[in-house]
């Protein structure tokens, strides 16, 4: 593993809602400077955009859509050192929350990345809806300046500045913040249409309140989603180290 990766996360498991898989994990990632921007939406309308195998998870009768910009380092298979230009790049995802049985997880409508290699690998290996984009992330005196644009420059745009605005604390279990972030798997369909679960592990999220000025955001529209005309719920997290397992087919 990269010497900057916190392998101590593997010894911290008491916070997990279910045990880690018995199989060996296969990949590391470190996420930096994340903004969680969330909007409540009608669950019935959202369900039309999600495969029926993945029931929408609700909090107090509402579903939620999240748009999450960040950057990644330490993106590498187990036993392979991180490599410049391959293991570090920005990413931006559009997601909602689903639950299969007793395991809540994340469903991605899209994932944009600044790495052509990562986009191709994720599409081929996991059938995840990755898109290549021209992306830049810069820390300035006003916060994290983020710019992401898909080729063509008209659709799939996210530009803005965001920053933390309070202390970092783990979300209390049962809270909305916990519901939106403390999820230890993703769900998707394989290339043959079979549903699968991909499990991950990380420490509890160190969440901070956030301020954001989003100058342009068409990431919901490009995914056929309608967001309410209201300010998003905002959280910031400086860093999160994680490991991931190979996907497992579910019935």
C-alpha cells in the first residue's frame, strides 16, 4: 500500500452495521475534500430511474439525491503501488440510496472522472456509469474550487467553490447525516443485467457543516433527475481512506 494510506482503518470495525466480508479486499482509495450536496426528492418518481432490484431507501418518507465532488489518491489494486497520473484524479458522482435486505447502500446514476484509464476500467469491470470529463480541483483562500465538464461543454457541468464551516464530527446513528453517508456498499447491475453488491470499508465519516457557491450544476438534469427548488443540505469531509472488495452477485 502507499505509505500515505492509513492501513489502520482495517483495525477499526466496531462502527460497521455488519461485519466485513471474509474474502480479502482488492483495492484501496483515499478520498479528499468531499462536498456532500443533498436534495430531498419524491421516492416514487426516483424509483423510475433505479433498477427494480434496488428498492429506494427513505428517511422520514423522503428519498435523497446526492451530488458529491472530490478528488482521489491511492487508487490501486491490492499489492500494487500507487502510480502518478493513474492513481490520483478528481471524481464527481450523482447518487441515491437504496436498501437490499438489511444492507443499505448507494446507487450511482453517474460518476465523472478525470482519468480515462479509470473510466474504461470501471465500465469494463463493474459496468458502472463512468464518464470522462475535463476536471480541475484547486484549494484557494475561499475554499475548494471545483470545475468539471464533459466533452462538448453543454451537458454534465459542475462548477463552484465550497469549504467547511464547523467542527468535524461523526454523524450520530439514526440521524439524517448518518443515513446519507454511513453506507458500506454500492449496488449495480452487471453487463448481463444481474444485480450485484460491492462492499467497502472505511472509518466513520468526519463530517463538517459546509458552505458552497455552485455557479453551474447540470449533473441532475444530465441524469434525467429533477431537483427541488431549494438550497441543498451541505457537508464537507477532508479525507477518508477506504478499501473495497470484489463484487458479489445477489438474488
